[in-house]
């Protein structure tokens, strides 16, 4: 590692999703950024939306630098690689970084086939099944919306 590589305390992490017109979805990213901040060794964690909502990638990048970041890691809150990861986010980050000479950045990979993603899918499916059996409350995604329910035709039921 280069001797001038920024230390953990000089590292900012931007957690970026697509962005939504639904305020509730955007608030969920803010909550996730708070949770991530409790786990990572970096003192600077900011949420950002690629489009449709604030804070933007540029706003979050600026906030990291204002808080002392010399290295900004932009972590896409995306499941799979695609155009947003390969083109859109890097272009937006490059534009934001251009205003901050001396600050380096990295656009990290999306979740992809990370081994913990299988655990997340398993946990979500188990929770939803427990909910429809009446053993668990609705999750934060469904809360108050009644979306998590069995659907379809039961075998042997009269049509």
C-alpha cells in the first residue's frame, strides 16, 4: 500500500441507490446509511441517490470532503452490475471529484454474488413466510401496506 494512502479516518463512504419519487424509499436508504455507519471503520458515511432525489452523489461527495475525507468510496446499493454501475455512477462521481483536487475515489462493486446476499434472500423469505403464518410482523418494506400475503388459487378450492 502506498505510504500516502489515506487512513481510515480520512475515508468517506457514500452509499448510493437509484433514487425514488417515493419519499419512504429514499428514507430507507438514509436508515441503511446510519446502520452502515455503525459497522464500518470510517467516520464519514453519507447516503446519496443517483437521480430523482436529494442528496445527490455530488452533494454526498462534497459532504465527505467537508468532513475531512481524502478518499471517497462510492458503494452502489445495487444488486447486479449494469449501466448505472459501469457508466452513470462513475461519470457522476468523476464530475463531483473534479471539484476536489487531491481527493481520490473508488466506485466499489454492487452486491452481485457476494456470499452474504444468499443469507439476505433466505432471511427475507423466512420472515415473509413467518408473517403470513401470523408469527411475525410486517417487515419495514411492507409495513402498513398489506403487500406480504399469500396469493393465488388454493388446490381443490371451488372456482
